[in-house]
């Protein structure tokens, strides 16, 4: 692939958007390659993904403005769908995806980070939805996910003003979970991913599904979603091993995790 790389380190996959000349902006080719990269992940062996951008300046500086500049109404809608389909794939990907935001996360960059489960960033990160300054709305889920992530009032302020915010403000409003010096960001992301990878994989997947699916419905339906996914865990080796360890007072309390079992 030309614009996206995929590496594996143990049980962690690292997907890097690599188009530094355009600050990793998302054109159709990058979106296609991102789609392929996620399809290529072997979810039977990989337990968490880190998504980042190449270089030290930019995570993703948005959708490609050059490519969008000549679109018709129908083409604009189709381009929005193309991005939304990839981002939804990330959001519903069976294993957790961590965005390691290493610089600009503007427009589509902020939006792709919000389709990930967890966001951490470097001190030089800048977040924003600058679209109304370009005469468009956010088009890859920003109007929906920003409000769900930081609350309606703050999301509307960011989107209507098109004002960018720095890492400390992103942390304060809950858009990112932690801020690190640039040189420590990837290590922190790998540590977080490895911590997740050590836990029972089916339980982690079921947690992601329960949280994601539960947020789409009312509480009565949401708790039923949880009950079913909770129940599923009792068919797994990990539940037997994990609870067995506790009852046997295994000092290490280590899960004797087994490879992912298809149910
Ligand atoms: N699309 C296409 N090219 C981009 C780009 C983008 N979103 N962002 C940066 N680039 C390109 C620049 O055109 C430039 O290319 P050349 O060297 O060939 O001229 C190169 O990347 C470096 O950029 P700058 O020279 O502008 O770098 P800078 O340090 O002066 O500024 C920046 C950095 C503030 C991020 C600035 O590049 C910028 O404002 N970029 C646009 C950010 C933006 O508006 N993003 C939202 C896009 S709309 C969107 O994403 C819609 C949606 O929701 C789907």
C-alpha cells in the first residue's frame, strides 16, 4: 500500500497513515487503503490496534481539500459515505482501536480519532472541526461523534466557531484521555494496548460491543444487551481460568488466556 502501513508487535497491530507531504490528509486512496488495512488485521491473534499518523507534525489534517474542491452535490454525499463507511468499520471493529494523535487532528482527522475507542495525544496535538470555514459541514461523522464525546454544547461551539483547540484543552473537555510528550506517545499507546491485550479477549470484545450497542438504545434495552454479552462469557475458557485463578488464590492473578474462540 502507498499511504498506509501495518505492523504487528506481539498481540498489537499498528496502522499508520503515511502521506506526510499532505500532512496525512485523507483522499479517496488513503480511505481505500485504510479499509484494506483493517480488513487485513487477523483478529484471531491481534487484540488491540493503534492508529497513528506518520511524522511528528500531523496525525491527519482532514479530508483532502484539493480532492473535495470540485465535487458536485452527489459526489460530496458519496465522499461523505466513503469516509463514514471506513470510520464506522473502525468504530465497530471487534477489538479496541487506540488513536495515538501525534499532531494535527483537524476535520476528518478529529473525526477518525473519534471513531476509535480511546484517544491519547502528544503535547503538540491540535484538534478542531474547521469545516464551516471552508463552506461545508463536518462530513465524516463530526456532527454526530463530537456531540456524543464532549457533549452537545461544547461540540456546537467547536463546530460553529471552527476554532481549533490544543492538547490541554482537548484533555480538559474529555476529547483525549491523556497527553504525552511527542517522544513518549507511541510507547504510551503500546503500553495501553498491551495492558488491554493481557485481558480476556472475548470479554474485552464483548465490553466494546456492549458499550457501543447499548449507547444506541434506551436503558431497558441496553441492560439486556449487557446481560446477553455477560452470559456469553460463561461459555469461555477465560472465564473458567480467570475465576479459577482467583479461587485458587493464584498470586499472579494472570489469566491463562486462550486463543480467540469463534462462538
Ligand atoms: N487537504 C489537502 N492538503 C492538505 C491538507 C488537507 N486537509 N492539510 C494540509 N495539506 C497540505 C498543504 O496543502 C500543503 O501542501 P503543499 O506543501 O503541497 O502546499 C502541505 O499539506 C503542508 O501544509 P501547510 O503548508 O498548510 O502546513 P502549515 O504547517 O502551514 O499548516 C495546517 C498546517 C494548519 C494543518 C494547515 O495545513 C491546514 O489548515 N490544513 C487544512 C486543515 C483543514 O481545514 N482540515 C479540514 C478539511 S475538511 C474535512 O476534513 C471535511 C470532512 O469532515 C470530511
